[in-house]
């Protein structure tokens, strides 16, 4: 539930990671960036791009 709330806040705040950090109370910003990366599905996009190179 916490992860969903933080991700939802990042969506509505257009990625305001500083405010989301305050909401989540994560001391380390890099921890919060995992939520933002997941929100943008960066790993999936990178995997897709690499897969297309193999086709």
C-alpha cells in the first residue's frame, strides 16, 4: 500500500521526488528513485530496446 501511495503521488505531482521523499520519509533519495523508475517502467523499456537490436 505504501509503494502504491508513493507511486500515485509521483504521478499526480509530475515526479516531484523531493515532496515524495518527505511523504515517504525515505532518508536516501536513491531509494525513492526506485519508485520513480518503476513508475516510468524504465527497465522494461530498456529491455525492449535491447531485444529489438537482436531481431
